[in-house]
């Protein structure tokens, strides 16, 4: 009787896994023509799309998909996007925005992350249309890239929460094995006009922004961590002079990212070295946003890491934070290596630099508001403080220089209530403002 019951439970378990497995297919296999996206559900198999053609909110959207080993599902899909965007960036300045989704999402046509990303691109295009008129320049074309991977290995509700660690490993595979190639190609695209010589070359205003959410944040960070470190150190041209710290593209945004704080340690230490002062032209390069009530990364992540790091030897690191921009402003702090290795970067208090909260007073932006004004406000920071955005306020924790290009921000639950609540109006308005700060051409100021 007991044996029969065990067989029964085993069959039920096998059935759940067989019928609950998420699709391992490629969703966007039509890359030969650009499809005109008009209503939800259209262009379902197309990897190249254009929406709102001829309107103020026009944008293009392309898809690149990866398998569980971090390999491109079809190199022709990627190459078709690269070729199309090369042509666009060769003819016009572009604002290229890439989004890498996280846990429970994919490139499936019905995925709500795609719908939300579309709205983001449309709003950016609308903002760019207004900015170009205010600054008397040509509007940059908004190009979107949605990078898809299998964010779920099981589709059954509740049961699919058990895939957290399986998908974490897959995210690292995607980040380490393949996505760097595509991101570097996208960076080449926004720089393509730099190599186009002419007698009187015009300024190049094309810009690149990369956004990753959840395990998508781990994908992005895993692929760019060494590049960010190299670019930062490249800015140090000698013992007596320093140029602005460089990043990847123009801005990398990680939202509720699911990776260990210890992975961020080297970048944090480098940016705080000798409590350097940054120049008044230094723009943000890395923005990490984590909700204070993101319980997936606050509790589930360290619970799992506790077992996987059980036998790893840890030490206490002697480090510092910066109360003022000079060696005299250095203040000692200790980093418990084991704690940093178990907790995510957004929930490790010593590495936090800012807090984002709802605005204390409503700041209305009328038709006379100059969009580039937010960049001017950012660059005029003389010391850490608070800056008002559209519906939110960014408050420095006064542990780093005001213009440090790496921001690790704890977000109030009123702005991001949980792990997946990243598309709210206020938080998206803040991200749009940060994109404006990082991508507005200096030549147009």
C-alpha cells in the first residue's frame, strides 16, 4: 500500500513537471521585414517592428532571444536587428534603449513586460520630440531592444516560485556567455557616425541606455562588470589629472537586481578611492534601484545563499566611505564579507548611496519647462543633498561625492511596492529624468 502511494506521488510529480514546463521555443522567428505594430497582438512573430509611424510617439522595437546556455537562438535574428539599427543610426541620431527582463518573463507576445516597455519607449519618444524643439535640434529616433530569455522553467502557479535558483543560474549563463556581444554591437551602433568623416562633421547625439530587471539585472551586470571597471580606470590618465569616469553606453539601470553585493565591491571601492572629487561634467553611469519591500531579493535570495555559501571562508574587510571629497573625508567602515556574499546589492546597507522617496511637494511641469534643466540641476550639485524629480525626491545618504557616477538607491515602497512593480508612473518618470540627465548632449546646453 505504501509503495503504491509512493508511485502515485511520483507520477503526480512527474506529470506536474512534464506539463508545467515553460516553452523552450523561439518566439520571434520572422526577421525579414519590419512589421507595423498597431494593436495588442499584432506582429506576434516579428522581431523587427515600428509603432506610431509618423507620430510624435514613434519608436522601433527589436527582439534578440537567448537559450538557457546563454547562446543566441538564431544569429540571423540578432544580425537583422543590428543591420537595421546600423542603417538608422548612420542616417540619424538615435536614442537606443535596451531592456533585459527578469524572473517569470520572456519574449512571448503576451508578456506584460513587453507591453510596459512599449509604453516606456513611446513616452521617451514624446519627451525627445519636445526636447528637440526646445533645443532647436533634430529629434533623435527612439530604438528599443528587448532581450528575451527563458525567465521560467515551470509555468504552474506557486510551483514556479521554486525555479528561483534554477533561473538565477541561467541568468548568469546568459550574462557570461552571450549577451556581451550584442551589447557591444549596440554600443557600436550609437557610435557609428563618429567614424563617418566629413569636411565639417556635425556633433553626434546618439546615446545608449541599458536596463535590466530582477535576474535581468544580474544578466546585465554579469556581462558588463569587467567592462565598467576597465572604463572607469581608463579615465585615470595620470597621477595629476583625471577625466570623467566612463561607463558602458551612457547609462546602465538595474531595477531590483538579483545578484550579490560582493559582486559590486570592486566597483564601489574604485569609485570611492581616496574620496576623489568628480568634475562638474560627470554624468551618472550606473543606477541601481531596489525597493525596500522587494521581499524576493530581501529574504528569499539570502535564504538560498545561506546554504550555498555555508562552507565558504569569510573575512572582515577594512574599507571606507566618504563624508567629503578629499582624503580627509575618508571614514572607516567594515565589510562583513559573508553578509555581502549572501545579500543582494540593493539590501546591503554599507553600499547604499541614496534613498528615493515620493516628492514632499508636487512639482508641476508646464509647457514652459525646459527638459534639459534637470541635467543642469544635476551637474550643479556641490555637495550631497536632495534633488526633486517629477513626483519623487532623490536624497543622498552623504556617504559619497555628489557626482559619483555609481548610484545604489534604496526606493521607498510607495514608488516600487514589490519585486515586479517597476512600471509605475512615478518610478518611470524618475527613470526618464535620469535618462535625460545622462543622454542630453552637452553641446545643446
